[in-house]
């Protein structure tokens, strides 16, 4: 495993050297995450694109082994079709993330590309065709193998993307999961998995030096989606079917935090009648912040939770049937405790929620639907400004002068921005009359509903002009 150690060291050093260079380049080009949206928590301009350093540092030792082959390198490239499918798929995901960071990619575009990459991996032999279930043995998936494989890859890619909401959070969780997978791979003699984990863990650790709170650079979608891709694809890279069944066990549990956060987000948005790809401030890290945790404290709590889940993942990977039942029971108890804790956080923070705000915004569906022009659409937003208690509302549309509604003297408060879909589609800017720096929970939901209604109305107006 000396090659794995070498890959870790090279990736670590490269990421540590490249990250400040990428940061300086992003600052010079003005590529910032401005933190002006209500769901952002950092509140100041931070350069993004740190994921570029992670990607380059990850690929460097793997490409270098083509020039200076070792025993582990020979194993990794023994099936070049699979090896290059894995590497090229990573470049495609990183390219998608880079485009999203610079130009903005819609949810549909991202999902289509992710599914295309996952499908390519399927044909290259990365297939989840069996699952090991305690008490039932190994179950062949048959016709369900393809959808389960696609769901696993795209699900983990997006789960890592969604959990990337605090300084160092996604990188730290990924590092812990990679360390867990490396131990499993090392014990089982899976050289390919060990090599992938070592290279990505090194690049992630080198980047975290600059990304831990207070972060001086973000990884962006380039980094978060790439981390999810390698974690997902690497966990099913092995050829042996029996190994495939257990290979997913440790990653599923080790990545339990982003997986559960994603599942809760989907259910939450579905119950609220909102698109499942819309953003909000109800992720686990947002709830910890709402309860009074500082940025760093919230990250450390989630690190601890992830570390505990990684320990469960390792235990399950090497446990007997009886031990597996005991570990799963303990894990279930931990899950119940965690969900109940989150519900208490939610109930404390929302005891006085007034759903009339959301009702008033939904009532705008009719006027916005009747709007024939962008001016008429903006006129209908007066009721929204009143319902939300705004001092100012601005509608910014591409190639058009800003439309501003001033209802009261603008207080000393930040201008909060909500993109209307993709960044190129415009934005809605709001200033609250009471000077608050962020909306409460109910206002957050109402504003997201309003943004969705505006986006639909604008698409209809544009279609009528065509």
C-alpha cells in the first residue's frame, strides 16, 4: 500500500499549493459567492472554484502512475475500459460543477448530465446488481439493478452537493467517509478502492486547510459533486459480486448524514408543495444554527455525528450476522434520537409561525398567471411586498432596466437575493421593513413559492412572445 500512501501525500501537497493559486485567480476574475441570498450563512464575498484544486490534485497521482507504473497502478489500469470510464466520468461531473459555479446550471440540466455519466459507468461495468440484507442474505436485483445504480450515483452526488452549506462541512464529511472506505478496502485487499480513497482524501485534506471556518475559499459545485461522484463510483468499482453487496454497506452508513439530509429535504419540499430541487434554510446545519450554535460549533457537531456513523459503517463491514443485528439496532436508536432532536429544534424555532403569509403569496398565482408582460408581472408583486413586510422589492431581469418598488424608507439591512431559476434568468431582491437580516421560516417558504410563481409566469410570457 505504499503507492496509496504516496498518492495521498502527492494529492495533499498539490491541493495545499494549488488552492491559494485558484483562490487568487478567482479573486482576480471576480468569481465570488457573495452570500446575499437568505439561505446563505457566510454573509460576505468568498471566492469559489476551490473544487478545481481538489480535482487536479486527485488526478495528478493517478495520471502519474501511467508514466511510472507500480503494482497498484497495474491493478488499477488492468481493465483500461473501466479505469478510464471512471476518470472521464469524474471530469464530466467536475465540468458540470464548474459550469454551474460560473454560469449556473438548472436542476434539469444537472440531473440529465449526472444520469448520463451514471449510465456510462453502468455500461463500463460499475453495477449494483446485488444487495446484502441482514437476515435475507444476498438478493439479486435483476431488472432493478440499473435504476438502483443510477439512483446510487446521482443520489450521492447530489447529497454531497446539498450538505455543502457550512465552511469545511462537505470536505470534512467526505474525508471521514473516505478514511472509512480506505480501511475497508485495505483489509479486503481492494487495491483500486484504496488508491481512489487515498488520492481523494489527500486532495480533500489539502483543500480543508483553506476551507475550514473561517473559510477563505469554497469548493463550489465543482468540488462537492466531484466528491460525491468518486465516493459513489468508487464504492461499486469492484468486480466481485459478493464484494459489491458488502461494498455499499460502509458508504451508506458513513454517508448517512448527507443521505438523511437529502431525504428529509425531499419529503419536506414535497409536503410543502414546492419543487424538490428548490433551496431552503431547513437543512440540518441550518437548524443547528437556528438553535444558537456558532458556525464552527455546528460543523464540529456534524463532524462528530459523521465520525460516529463511520464507526458504525466499519463495524457493519466486518460484523457477523448476530453482531450486524446489534449494530443495526443501535444505529436505529441513534436515528430515532436524531430525528426527534431535529423535530424539537424545528418546533422551538417555529412555535409562532403564521401560515397566512404563505396563503397570501399563493393567492398571487392568479394575478401572476394573468400577466401578459413583465411590467404587469411586476405590478402584481405589490401584494407580495405587503404580505412579506418589505421596505423594498426589486425585480432584475436580463437586458431590462431594474424594476423597483419602494414601500418604506430602506433600513440599514442587507439586500437579500433570490435567483429566478438559473442566474442568467434574473433575480428578486428584497429588503425587510424591520431591518431583519434574514427571513423567518414561514417567510422563507413564502418567498421560495413566490420565486417559483414568477419563474413560471416569465416562462409563459417569453413563450407568448416567441
